[in-house]
C-alpha cells in the first residue's frame, strides 16, 4: 500500500502550528514601531482594512491551494495552476530557504541575550556591546571577513541542531508537538512581560504616544503601504508556508474558521506587543527626563539588541524582564523558523521522493551557509540587505503573481471558493474572489513597483552598488532561476496522482 501523507492529528494541532508560524519577530519588534511611525492609533484603520481586504483573503487562498492541491508549494500550485504554478511554488521555496539562513542567526542572538540577561552582560554601552563585543563587526569598513565569532557560532549551531531535530521528527511528533509545547509557554512569557511593562513608571505616557491618533497620516499613501506590508509579513502569507501547513489537514476540514482564529490571534498578539513595547519605552523616556518621540531605535534589531538592553539595565528586576523578553523572542521565532524550513523539506520530498530524514539532511546545506555567513564577522551586513530584498521584493512579487495566475489566468477562483465552502463554517464567495484576484494584487503591485523604483533610485543604506547587486538583486535573480529551472526537472512521483506519496 502507498504510505499516507502526514497529517495533523486535528484542528487544534493545525491552528497552533499556524499561529506559531504567524506570531514571530514581526509581531514583537516590527508592528509597534511601524504603527507608531504611521499614525499611531489612526494606523489601526489602514491596518484593519489591509487585514480584511488582503491579509485574510490571501490567507484563505494559501489554505485553499494547499488543501485542494494536497502538496508542498510547488506540488500544490502545479496541481492548481500547471507548470507556471510550480515555478511560483519554487520561487516561494527559494525565499524561505534564504530567509532561514539569517532568521536562525537572529534567533541565535536572542538566545545569547537570554543568557546575558541574568547578569546584564551588555553593560552601559549596549550598542557598542552588540556591534563590537558580541557581533565583532569589522570597523574598517570591510564587508566579507570570514573570522569565526564563537559567541555567535555556538548558539547558532545549537539552534540549527534543535530545529533540524524537531523537523526530522515529522509533522505530528516534531512540528505539532513543538508548537503544542511552545505556544502556551509563549503566551505566558509574553503576557507576563506586557503586564510587567504596564506597571512601570511612565508606562501611560508611552501608551499615549503609541495610541494618540494622527488622522492626517491616513492621507499618506506610504502609511497604507506600510499597513499592507505589515499584514503580509505578519500573517506569513505567500511564503508557501500556509500552503504547506494546509496540505497536512484532513480532507474534510474547516479551513476558513481556523484561518480567522489564526488571523485574529496574530493581530491580538501584535496589538498587545505594541502596548508592551510602548509602555516600556514610556518608562525609558521617563527615566531620562525626555519624551517617547525623542527616542531612537524603536524597531527591529535596534529595538531588541540595543534599546531594550539599555532599558532593562534601568529597570528594577531588569534581569528578569530581559530574560522574559529574549525568551519570548526565541520561542516566537523558533516556531516561525520551523514553518519556514518545513516549506523546503516538504517541497524536496514531494519532488524528489526523499524520506523526511534525507530532506532534513539536505537542508543541512542551508545550515552550513548560515553558519559561515552569520557565525563570522560578516553577519549583520548581509542580513539586513537580504532581508530587505527577500521580504519587500520577493514576497510581494510572489503574492501578486500567485493571485493573478491562480484567479485570473487559470480562473480557479470559483473552484477554490467552492472547495473552501464544502466544510468551512465561514463561507466565501464573490467578495473573496474580488479581494484576492483584483484588489489585493492591484495594491501589492503598486507597493512592489514603488519599492523597486525606490531601491534603484536611492540604493539601500548607502551600500555600494556592486554589493547590492550581489546581496540584493543577485539573490532575487537566483530565486527566479530556481523558479524557472526546477519545473523542468522530472518529478519522481506522478504529480497528478494524489495517492502517490513519498514514504516517511
Ligand atoms: N510572520 C512572522 C512574523 O510576524 C514572520 C515570518 C515571515 C515567519 C515569514 C515565517 C515566514 O514575525
Ligand atoms: Na506575525
């Protein structure tokens, strides 16, 4: 008998894994700063519009493709949209492979900082500590230096081993089990952190700064672009992740109901993070006799590894707050990393009929690259550039092309809507097809073009053009090559036979 494709044990396993993927660094260090800079309380309007008109509709599209196509991104998309669809799937696989290389690095840093929290090892000059002492970035302007940095290398290797072990254990015993353990733990550490922040002096001023609406921001197209970008990244859509996870659901499953739980769960997490982060920043401003709008380093790496350690040093019981914060980052990021890598593993298995263990071993190549790039003094430079291109160009392009090809070119909107409606509690219809096939791709195409033009005209962070040509455009070109070449390679199983599954 042909072995069965792996399956979640039920609705809860799937929902937890999907929330695990969605809730990540983006909720904690991206949303608060983006919202603050894009109209504060007023940002909730474009954010909700983006969520309802593009985020949730495309989340449902991912689910429908994965569940109907019952395969990894390239296989499911091939079944729905032919060879061209398969190419889109490989493009998504390439993006996740690239993201995994540096995402693991950030997790390793957070793990180091979790340990550093207990004796506040970063001292007074938190920026200097991070850049010079911890990352050991070259100060002479050199870009590629391959000196290993043991302080980064060791947690990085541990992270890779941990995540590959989880993935090697399979969908149920690895991915699902890890999420069942981590998500409740994450909820506890995160809530403890937010509640702690609310009781700090100055917290209220921070919240006021965060929520005070600037309605004039709504007239700024940049604010709407920021809202769509945040929703996309935050829901992990158009990365192939939700296609892959949906393919592990039983044939009769309530997809849209689960999707709404995941989407609103992710948003709640995000808004709570905004409250926690700004309460903390309010405290920081208060202790420095200044106001939140004077502070710098309110998002991303700067917030987590420079600003936050500085704040923690001034907090009573700060070591604990630091440990909670970095612990939360590690837990949130780990479940996202698992989902990113499962996209690659599932695709390799489907195409080349590999066992799970063989596929996990192949992913070891990514681990090696990651260790060489991020475990050395080259680290941060490659990271921000690759992140910029893969997230802002790659993902948005993938979303636009996927919707246009599936809904317009192949005309699959009705079929996919009917598929979702067979069992789901929340029914989709014309409005869904309109949002997924027309409105979302139109907005996203606009965002994409605006970004490409901006990057061509203004470069990025002052880096030299040759460097951006390699680390930015070159990476996207490689993804395109994967998208063109891999569909030409022969499938080791008949992709049209839904019963031919690789063994486990
Ligand atoms: N959705 C995650 C977040 O908000 C980020 C992510 C993107 C995770 C892509 C996996 C894949 O942080
Ligand atoms: Na998210």
